């Protein structure tokens, strides 16, 4: 059952015709009772050790997903505090 989702920004830089373009797309992290799902990976709750955040600027915040496979970093525009709080409640 889906508990919460957190939008994050994915930034891609491309070069076309000798010009650099930056494309920013919104993707989501999904928190379920037993796992956290990213667009490319799924982590069981037992494999996630912690979740923290750190402000990057007035507009962006880093969301850190501390797993047994390493730390995964996501750039979010909206506050991740509710997502982190829900994670701590089920952990």
C-alpha cells in the first residue's frame, strides 16, 4: 500500500548542434509499507538505514537515502520532512 510520494528533480545536460541544453524533469520516490521505490531501483525498508535532508539553497534540498548499498541523493524542491517522517514511523 502506498503511504507517501516525494517529487524530486532529475537534471540532464545534453549537447546538440554545439549547444548545451539543461533539461529538468520531475520524478517521484514512492514509500510503501515494505519498500521505497525510485524510477530505477527499489529498496526494502530493512535495507534502508536512514533518511535525512540538507538544504542546498532557498529553492532546493538534498534528500539522502542511506541504504546498505550506499547513499542515494535526490534533489527536491518541496520539503521532504513529511516523507521522512512517514519513513521513520514505519521503520
